[in-house]
C-alpha cells in the first residue's frame, strides 16, 4: 500500500519551516523501524537551508492507516527560536496531512489526461535543459492543469503531476460546493412577498 503525505509550515515563519524538517527526520526514522519505505517527492525550500516550507513524500508499506494515525494532524514543537533568540514565542506548529493513496490516483483515467513535456527551466545546472523533464498535465473534462519540474526524472514528475492534479480537482470541487451553498443561502433572502407565480387555495 502507498500513501502520500504533506508536511507543511502553512503560512508560519522560518521556525515552523525548521520544524517541518524535524518532523521529516522523526517520521522517516519511525518508518524505517516499521519497515516502511519513504520517498521524498517534492521539497519547497524555506528561508534557511535547514528548513522547508513543505515536503511531500510517499510512504510504501503495510498498515499505513494505523501507523499514520498519531502523525496526521497538527504537530507542535516547543523550543527557543534559533533565528530570533529573544523571541517570546516558544511553541511552533506544522501540519501533516494524508493526501492520496493509490486507489484515489486510480480515479484519474489516462483517457481524461493530456500530458506534454518540455525542457525544464530555472536552477539545476546544464542537465536541466538537456532533457524534457518538465511535465504539464491537463484534466480534459475540467481544463484544470498542473506543471511540475521538481525532479530530473520525467517519470517522477509525471507521478507528482498526477498527485497534484488530484489535489487541484479536490480543491476545485470544494470551491464549487461552497459556491452552491452560498447560492442556496442567498435564495432564502430572495423571497418576494408579492407577485406570486401560483396561488393555492
């Protein structure tokens, strides 16, 4: 069984980014003890080298639901800020979220996807521009698309693109449902006390 996790500092400061890396260290250590393989899919760099705004990783092993139960949610680290020694705050919070498993990713049919590749841009040395590792994946029924160039491997970028596309579609569906709820609520206030379209007796 495979499960994808997101460790995120949210909108937290550099201290929270440091805690993201701490969580990754402790989580991977526990995974190793439990015989669970971990693969880092993406790292969004933080303000300092020892931290990260977010880390996405894949877990592969048995009984993942049980293993992740004490990990998913809000994680608190208590300690003095290494960046602001005189800062009064001592508690720093990050989030750990289960994103998708193989079954969910299987809901994205290949026939509904358009995948194009191109040479990656930005930092990464000469290798970045030699191979078409950047992947753009579009969900044809909705027009939602993502573009990924986190890895030198096109295969890994395809895998990450599919995961991110699933997240985008989930977010889009949530926004649609929220919009529908707002429209329904507004209709409560559109009731006119005259001009009936039908009169019942």
